[in-house]
C-alpha cells in the first residue's frame, strides 16, 4: 500500500520559504536506510545476490525502508513526523519546521531573525540525532548561521566562498544564496541542422523549413538570457508592519495569466512590492466570445488566491484582485445562478 499523504504539498512549502528573512536548507542523509522495518515485515523484502556467476545465489532480507517500494515515502515521512511529535517539548521550533517545511527528505525553512534561525538549526540537529538521523548539505543566506554548522555538513564551505554564479538547487529551483535570489540555469546543446526529432522528439529525420529552423535557432540563442533574471527570494521588507496581497489577471487571444504580488511596508513608510507566484494558460482552442475569454483569467486568479492565501504565515491587512477589463468587473458582480458555466 502507498499510504496516505502526511506532508504538505510542494507549493505551500515554496511559498512559505519566501517569507523568512533568514533561510536555511538541508536534507536528511540516507533517510530510508535509517528506518528499520518491523521484524514481521522484513521477510517480504528479499533480494538475490552473488558476486560472480560461479558462486551460489545468496538470499538477503532488507531490514530497512527500501527505495522503490510504494510505501517507502509514507513510512519515512510518517517516521519523521512522529519523531518531531515525540520530541516537541524539547524542540518546539524543530516541530513546526518538520511538520510544515519538509518535502520528503528536503527541508526548506528559516526564521525572521538570525537568532531564531540559529536556534532552529540547533534544535533540528539535536532532534534528528534522537531519532538516529543526520542532516547534511546545509545552505543559508546568512554567514553567521552557516558558521554554527560543521564544515563537513555544509553544501558549500561557507557563504563567502560561493561565487556570484554558483547556484544551489532546492526542490528544482536554482537559488543564489550569496545574493538571496532565484535564477535560471540553462544548458543549450548547439546543433547545425534542425530536424523533427531534435525539435519535437519525433522519429522523422526530415529537415525543417528554413523559416522554422531560423525561429528555433533564435529561440536557442536567446534561451541562455534567462540566466540574467534574478528574483529576490524573500518577499517581505525587513520589520514589515503592513502586508498586502495584490492579484492581477489579464488575457489575450493566445493566452491568459494571473499573478500575485506581496506589498509590504515598514515603520519608515518604505514600500516594497515583489512577485510571489503566477499561473499561465493557453487560450481555449475553440473560439470564445470576449466576455467568456475575459472571465478565464479572473477564474485563474481566484483559484490562485484560494491556493496561496492559506499558505501565508504573516498577517495580511488587505487582499485585492485587479483587472483592467470592465467586462470582467461587471460580470463578477452578477449573481452566479443567473450565469452559464464559461470555465471548467
């Protein structure tokens, strides 16, 4: 059996990771192999092995949670959560991080202050030792936090040794901890001749028309420019006293989108607005009337806000959804029972 989901989805973990002023990342070393299966169950995990074809086959029982079995993710994550629950009186900060910020064996967490982050690192290390686990590949955007971690447990020697273009992959996202920004990593393999196989992974070897080949070549040449984009990880201004959520939606004949920004203000009335998340969709293939098409991005934004707002762990003073379409603004005021379904 696979077992129920006991950890949060990836989306809220990534959203909350962007709230902390001081961020930390780590993972559990060989998590599956640190968890023993019940003695009654190990007979069902057997492998056959021999060192050479001339030796007799030997039979082994696997006594720990085994990678590749359907229940392995549940067993490991459930064990991790139980450890945090059992030790919650001694390690309250580690409890919150373990229950909310772990994705399988990867932790994306942090704190609003340097002192809080150092305390969290200490609690996590001590709590994991109580369960026989070890945390490694530590990364942080704060050098003082990294200074509390043994060198052999860091993903890099120290923050000051990270070069400007050295990224750390966290759950598929490229992060530059030295400047605390997200970016893109692009690897392009140049080719002289574009074929259907190269452009769409199909079997045809026929060369593409010159016009299409030029477009693909231009796309390939410009793709590395994405590495110039740097997105601040932390979405809040330090010591924010007011935080607002602003959502925007728009559409064209080919596509529509929704974006959410976080607007934060400190005691000096300094305001910072930063992109939090976005969604895009291709417009329906079937021709749509303008009112129907305008409602699609509004629905997309409503769903995105519904998914995002519960994940925010800061106090939100106001949430606003914006559209420059008068059609959309008029339609959303109409009682729903009077309208036909336009999006599903």
